[in-house]
């Protein structure tokens, strides 16, 4: 592809043997410089790739200029493309068969010494240093490749959505604060003291109103904001693919998203994924994997051992079961090779996750047959050991780990152990892509600390039709028409069919402790819209950053965002930063030094 702009004729990475004897002009950054006996070799890098430039005494001015340049200087070179001498080709470079013999070399911009090496792709550079100098970091192959992959992904998304008749609609960035599960970023204004906009956590209510407005098929690649603790897969500002459609049900939504994911994986990653994606009920996901975002690329499923140890003499197991909790096992094939020290390290790992401990056993063959070697085995009966081996499928040479305690906590602990064991023993295939839908979610969950019900997704998720009569008396039994999409153990996003009857929406608000006055104050614009004829509708929001992170094989979404935040701040611009007193007073605020 011809480079854009009049300062060069070719991209540095586009030159091939077919260009031999052509005169070209290339421009970019000096990746490396080498001097050999009066001849200078430069590796010139631009967005298309790298080519080798040679300056020799036949072009004395170009050679003199080449001697002066340093790494990351920006230069322009004109010269003849020629085949490299026999035996000097570089098969690791797309341009490795040719070089540019410089006749002219112009320095467009000198550069300070970079804060870290750019050309050798070192991965031990401190992330804060990289992000503070992100404009240098983006020249490196990894970050540059990730951004280009992201661009291909968004282009593909738009093409697929456009083909299905979806309309790209922008929703407001300045809106009102509504409770959606995380803290809002507030934006003070000069409208009046104490009056603030909020940056949207999602376009949820606006996209529902678009359905009321007859748009019917909406999508948006949209920036969202949440003032919450950061992790590898979270940022205070992030991008999601937002989809909403009218007159659909879950099956329509599944089909659309599966088609979209299939096209993305095929065209951007180069792999084919099987559709339809499997579906796993929320309760089954928690019981089998200890998480609602299970990695389906490997086994090591959780095994409930409650029936095995119902009358056990193992005190910790009996205590957990008598208190209404669970005993859960994970079997590690070949785990019998672990040393006692390694088992102890896993026990410490569990304690680091607030567990009281972690039991373990190794399946061995002895004179009396197959048995279990464990610190707890002397308290286990032969029948318990036999039943345990049967339900876990453990054989000689395998290891079994046990967790015991409150069911929810123990499932989460053993689910995390399952993943940790798989990674430690290289049981996670890196070349597989396993999508799964998590369905049949509870509509509500009980917050014991607050003493009230909360939405497991959000307050606008529709209950199943068959459960509508349970809203008034059995909220714990109501199932949602909600779904999450998970890829390789990472939640890509979630969605639901929405409540489109205002009276049902008010019922849900009341269960959540939101009375009519509060509902009208916070959500009046939505309720009024629903009263003006809302079609059945639903949608989904998929995290674009997370999806691209997985597609690019990166460990953090920061690696696929052009200018990410780190620990709640921006290393590049040193934001957030103090604001002058006059600016604060204009929006009705005072500096902390002046009191509150």
C-alpha cells in the first residue's frame, strides 16, 4: 500500500526484490545504526515495517549525515533499491532481500535518547516508565501490532452490524447520576451549586429509549466510565460494543453475537470457532467451576463431596457440612509427583485467599490395594476413600485437593485453585478459543451487609415470564432473562432482555428498595418512556478492550489501549491534577485548604 503523504514514495516495510533498481524515498525512525569500515548501516522503521539503508563513500554527504544520526531520530532517505549481496539476506525481515543505497539523507527531527530500548522489544521495562513515555512505547512492535489489530476488529464489527441493519447512534457523555453498580465520575457545572453531570457507566437507559423511539436496531462502540478499583482487565474509562434491538428474544441475540464473534475470530485472528456456542446455567457454572466466568479449555472440574463425607470422622469436613457448607475436591492428574513442600505451598496459597487451609491427598497403590496418602486419611474410612476415588476419577499417581467451609466461599476458592493448578502444570491450551454463554441467572442476590436485595445484572433486566408471579413473595426464586458471554475464562460482557412494562419495572424497583418517589427522581425519564409504548427489546454490552486483549494474546487491557491509566492515574499527563481555585469557584467548589 502506498504511504499517505508526499514526503515519501514507499513504506519502509513494503520494499521487496521486485523493487530492485527503483529509486525510492522512505522516511521514519532510526531503529539501529551500525558503522563498518566507513560504511553506515541504518535500520529505518515506519508503520509499515523496517528496511535497511546503506550509506557508503559513493554518496559522501549521505554518509556524513548517517554518521551523525542516532537512535529514534526521524530521517528521510532517497536512494536506489538493490538486492543484498549473496549470503547477506535477512530471512527474519519481510524486506530482508533488499536494501536502500542512500544517495540523500535528511534529518527531519533529532531525538533525545529514549528512556528504554525500542528495537529489541524487551519485556522487563517498568510499565510506569513505558506509559509515561507512551509515545515511544507505541513504536515498539507489540503495542503497535495491538493497536492495528484493534482497528481491524472495530472495522469488522461495523461491517457486520451495518450488514444487519443496525444504526450507529451516539448517546450523551454528560448525563445524570444513576446507580449502576459502581461509583460515577461527576462533572460539576456552573449551572448551580451541588449540581453535577455524571459520565456514563454505560448507555443503558438511552439505548432502551432508542427502542421506544423506534430505532429498533442500535449499536455503538462507546466509551464508558466507572470510578472503581483497577485490575488487569479494568480501566476507569473503557470501550464497549453496545447493542440493543427491538422485537427480539434471546435466540436472536445469541445468533447475532455468535456470527459476529465467528467473523472476528476468522478475519482478525485467523481461527475458526464452532457455533452455536455452548450454554451453561449459572448454578451449574458455580457448582462445576466455582465462577460465573469459567475457562472451558481444560477439565479439573469441582466435585461436591458432601455425600461422601456425610458421616465422616474428619473434623474439618464434618464441621463444614454440619454448618450447611460444602466439601469440594479438585483432582490433579499426575499430581502425586508433587513434593510435600509443594503441597504446603498450595496450602499457603489458599490461606493467602482467606481460607483456613487446604487439604490434599495422593492416590497410591499398596499391599491392600489403592489408597489415599493424606494427613487426613487416618480419619477416613475405606468406604469414604473408595467413594472419593470413584466420584473424582482419581487414579494411582493423581492428587486430590479439598476445600471445606461455606459453600459460596469454598466454590470460589476451589475454582481459583482449579485455574492456578492448570496454569502451574501447563494444562491450559494456548491455541484454543472456547466461548460459552452463562444463562439462567438469578434476578436478585441478597446483600447481607446492607440487608437488602440487589440486581445481579442491573435493575432493568427482565424476569422470566414464568417467574413474574414470584416477584411479590419469592424474589430469591426469580430467574432473569440475562446472559453473559465468556471466552477462555474472561467475561466479555453481558446483557439481557429488558423490562418493557412500567408496572413490572416499578415492582423490581420496590424489591430493590427504590420507592415510587425515588424511582421518579432517578429514573423518571425512563419510566415515562416505557409508558409511551415500549416494544419488547434486549441487548448486550461486550468489552472491546477485553476482547482485543484476548485476540492479541496480551495479559492486560492496558496493552491494547493507546493511552491507558495506571492505578487510577495517567502517567503520561500526570492526571488527575489540582485545579486552580478560580476554576473551582466557577463550578461552586472550594479547594480543600479553604475548608469543606
